[in-house]
């Protein structure tokens, strides 16, 4: 699932590419992606709206439109947004071929993964590619969307300047659960997922199973600094693309090349050469060095 660096990369790209553009039409072949309003109403209401600003809330992309509308897109497990100028043609009942018409933009063919396209007044498009079809899209009144429980319940953003070490420590010292699970809980701290929780815990030399409220002040400080270091580096490198993530031009993120432990099971620890271990945790994986991060 795209995490803070990937979602922020998309938001930064969109702010450069589609601000000021007007939506002239939409196309979709998987109506279930559109959660609200009903797909046909969505198609009618969004036509003619202009893009005014775009920001991120946790892992959500918020696109503010004219006439007080707000478009929320959550990419979920395999979704990502692409911006370009394409030719789209149906090649079978359930498959579409999308080929870039702009040099250097998304030259590969994408079959069956693009399920929603927004058309703009300059001839360009923004497409939602989603292999597993878990992404969700909402359109509605700005105040109504901003006050959705899923947004109101978000914890402080992991890179928010207002999230001081003191506030971070106050949060985690009241959490009895495992520290990795606490970091991935969007209602505790928003923006961190499986990738960057593994990376930050490794940097801080903390075992992923250690209870959050058992961290010493030094450990908590090391983790706070590690989270910011990892996320900022991943943001500079435009995210991680081990599986599906691509930026709006279809390019992979470069943090994949500098990962420390995430999906490095069986490979030597970059600090002590002990083999990296992978364990299951509530249906997810945790990657760590059993020596550097001894419990």
C-alpha cells in the first residue's frame, strides 16, 4: 500500500500538473471504485469542475474542486495515479489498452489495470491504475468530506512539524500493543505502513514486537528521529516501488534501491551481517535484524 512518501509524491506531482485544469469528462469500467455518490451521479456532478488545490491527509489524496466540491482518492493496496496524454481503446470485454501519446510518458501498454480516467480541458488525463481494484473514490461537499470519520480519526501526521518528540512520546507511552503495530495504526500516527515501520525500527534498533509503552526515553527518541529520517529520505527518492507503486509519469520510486531490511529476509544485516528475519504479525510481515534489534 502506498505510504506517506508515495502519496506525497503523487500529490506534489498533481500540484504541478493539473492545478487550474477543468474536468471535461470521466470514464470508468469498475463502478465499485466510486463509493459516493452513485457512479452515474458522480459522472454528472464532476463534469465542468476545476481543480483548485491538492493536499494529503494520511494516505488520502484530497483534490479540492470548484463550487465547493472535494474529491477524495485512497489508493489502497495497489492503486496509483498517472497523468498523461493517451489513446484508450477496448480490446476485449474486460480489458483496455492504454498507450502514451507523449514522448517520455508511460510508454508501456497497460492492460486491464486502469479503471478510472479523468479528462481535462488541455487534452490530458489522470488515470487510476489499480491491479486489485481496492482503491476508493468519493466526491461531495468539501465540509462533508473533510468531516468523514476516516479523516477525523487520523492521528498526527508522521512528518507534521507540530509532532514534537514530547508529543510523540506522550502518544506511544500509552500504547500497550507492539510498537510496529502502533506505528502502522493510522489513528495513532498517520502515514506510516509496513515498509517504513520496518525501516525506522531497524534504524532505531528496536524489536518490532516490543510493547510501545516499554520503550525507554532514549529508544523513543531514536525512533522519533528514525521515522523522520526514513520518511524524508524516501520522499526525496520519490517512494518505494517493490511492487505496484509508480509516480504520475509511470516511473518507479528509488527508495527500493536503498532499503535496509524491508523484504530483505535471508540477506545480511547492513550493520552486523546477521541474516535478516521475517515474522508474521497480525496478518502482516515484520522484517528485522535479530541481533541489532534484540528483544
